[in-house]
């Protein structure tokens, strides 16, 4: 079919000592992209 990804807040492993990476993620743009992807996938499967 297809796949979707977006950056997310990450505090795994040693990153927790630095406060993590990608703070504020997923943001508004990431959410909109996920919604658009889901809509397109739903239309494709219908």
C-alpha cells in the first residue's frame, strides 16, 4: 500500500540526559500530513 512517518519527541537511551530531541513534535503540520495520508489511503481502499 504505502507508508507514513513523521518526527516525534524522543527521549530514548542517552537522549534523556539532554532533554530529548524533536521537542514539540509532531506539530500541526505533522498532524495535517497524517490526516491527509489517512484520507488518501481510505479513498484508495474504497
